[in-house]
C-alpha cells in the first residue's frame, strides 16, 4: 500500500515539474518578446513576428539572438536607407557614440536572452513548488486515501475484528457472572 502512495506522489511530482517547465518556458518567451520590443522597438525578425521566431528552444539562447539581430541589422539598416532613422538602426547613438551599433545590439540581445532565461527559471521554480504541494496534497488527502479499495477493505476488517472482540468480552463477562451465581447457589445448598 505504501508503494502505491509513493508511486502516486512520484507521478504527482513529475506532473508538477512538467507543468512548471511549461509555465517557465511561456514566461521566458513573454519576457524575451517584451525585452526585444522595449529595447529595439521592433515587431518582426526575418519578416516573421517575434512570437513565431522566439520559441521554447530559443528564448534564452543568446547566440541565437545575437545572430538574428545582427542579421536583421545588416538586412534592414545597411542594405537600405528606408529605416535609417529608426531606433534599431541608430542603436549605438544611445551610448553616446562610444559603441558601434552591432556591439550595442549584441550586448542588448545577450542581456535580453539572459533576463528571459532568469525569468523562466524563476517561474519554473515557483510554479513547480506550488503545483507539487497542490498535487501531493491531492494524493495524500483523506478523500484520496479513503477512495482506495485496499484501505477501505483494511478498515472494514479492523472494524469487524473489534466488534468480534467486544462480543467475546461481553459473553465472557456474562459467563463469569453466571458461574459466580452457580457457585453461590451451590454454597447455599451445602
């Protein structure tokens, strides 16, 4: 019976870890997209929306971010003059001209990936902890324990044994009492 509870608790913990990881990845993606929008003021990379480009595998990959943003910078800012006045194309000027655009973009892309990874780790930990407590509570709750047929059978057997013991003690007491009376009658008759 203990093995079943251990198995159920293990399954509950695994489910909590899986759900925690999903929540962490979702939070990491959300933080990465928000960080990119706030830092670079762009909505698209390679002609795709940020939600399409940033996935569960790439949200905390700083190399991926740096490559994508440098490629986007080269495509948008260096090959045409249409976007020259945008924040993304003139990103180095935010640092007083001391840093070139590609270095500034690379550093900010790395920071965005790191922050997304940290947010994902924090959310994963918090969610996993909360869900583990919740799911193991469900497994070890009174209703879960008493819904197990083996536990119910054990309780019924114990109750029957207790009832039989009580009946035995009552009958023994009566027999003893009866024997005492017989002995008293025998003494009186002698």
